[in-house]
């Protein structure tokens, strides 16, 4: 199945959904519903949302009434409209088999009983995939074959552009810029919060509600309630760093150096800085030595930071240059060769 970025979806729907029903696949919390609503707003039509998990067949086809001595099924008022609208069938593949059957004629023939959708109405479905640890049921082949399918993939740059336009809390925006790998993670098998674009949005709303009263303990409470546990801890530490005026960009520009831990066991702030610096180096260092000259200043300060970090905490210096990264990324080979050459003690420890 073809994947699509969030900033491409609205244009795709504009061209395809106007002529054929579309089904959007994707994990929970990446913005499927909000993008459909944005599309409806852009084309100037209302949205009627039906949740597949909350429907029974009669909610679609209606109940029979005797009219002129004949029985007739009367679909519900929210569906049987005279004007054009967008019918959004959210969690469609979580609905029961009987409900899915009730959708056949609506999706294929654009009708329910004797009622027909306005010719300019649009039908869009959405649902999670079976491996997303969400409620899903097998979608019948007949229903699958009635729609155009596309899989939505989260994209950090798209989300950041949206976040700035929509007033997402600056602390959340700046943190995701710093740790783009934490915008989204696959749903865990355990029943605990996990990070998605939606959960970062929720955190933003809560932080704005608290305003200046968002103390570190309150931020910690909120972050644990919506984010993956490790991301929550790192976000809390990020805010501590920000409030204590430690800035990763200043580190990479050579304007500041690492903070010294208050005690040998208190390395949480330093660890957060290390992870943030690593994330920036992964993003900004050129993949091969041919681009080294353009980033000469960054390379110089990065090597200085690694050397100074090794003097403060050798283990955290190892974390910074380690190949063991959840994203599968590693620092460029040419950069690691320079580290081995210039910092033999660190290289020996790595081996």
C-alpha cells in the first residue's frame, strides 16, 4: 500500500475523494481525523462523523415505518441530508460484520435504502492497522474493493509546521524540534501512554491551561499521563534545562559547555543534554566527508564537546557516540574516524 505524508493528504483527497471513496490507514494519534476535517473546511462542506465501534446496522439504514401501506426504512437525520456533506466513517474497520455490510451500498452506490447521498457528497473512511494494538476487525474483501486505500505516515516537519500555525505550546514545539525521533512511537503491547502527535497536542493544551503555574512536578505529572515513559522523563528534564538556561544550540556554537552534575549520581540533566546533542548531530552532520567543510564549525565544537564530556562522565560520552540507537541511526563513519584519531581513550573504551 502506498504511504503518504500529512501535508500531501489534503491534496490527495481533493482529487480522489471527490470521485471515489477513500480509506485512510494509520496508527492511532497521527492526525487522520483532523486532516479529514481540514480537507472538509478547505472545500467548504460540513462533516458528519460516524464511529464504527459505536454503530449498529439500524443506525445506518434506519428503522422501518409504514408509509402509504408500505414499509420503508428511514435513515437517520444526520445522514439523510438534502445538501452535500462529507461523511467520515472513522474506525470503520473496527465495526461489526453486520455494520460493514450496511456500509456496502452507502460506499459503492452512495445510497441507504431509497435515500441517495447528494451528488457532491464525499465519503471517507479511516482505521488503524491490525498491528497497532487497537480495536480492529477483518474488513471484508467486498468492502476493501469499494475504496481507494492509502496509508498515512507521521512526518516531523509537517507536524512542526502545523504546530506553529495552530499555536501549540512553544515548549512542546521546541522539544520536538530537538528530539524529532520522539514525535511518534508505535503503540506498545503494554497498556500505558505512548507518544503520538495527538498526545503532544494534549500535553500542549494542558501546559497552556496551567500557564505560569506549570511547575516541574506538574509538568512531570502531565507528561507521564500522555507520553511514553522515557519521553516524559526527558521532556521534564528538557524544561528543567530550559529554566536553568542551558541551550543545545549554545553548546554546539561553542558558547557554553556541559553543566557539572551536583553529585556523582545526579546525571539526569546532563543525560538529557547528551541525548539532545546526539539527536542534533545525527541530523546535521553530513553523511560523508565531502560535506565536512560546510559544517567545519559544527564538527569542531562537536569534537570539543565529546572531549569535555569524556572528562566529566566517560559513560555518557560513550552514549553520545554509540551505534546503539533506537532509531537505527549512527553518527557518520568519517566523524567517528576523527573521534578515534583524536580521542584514543574514548575509542579504546568503546571497544
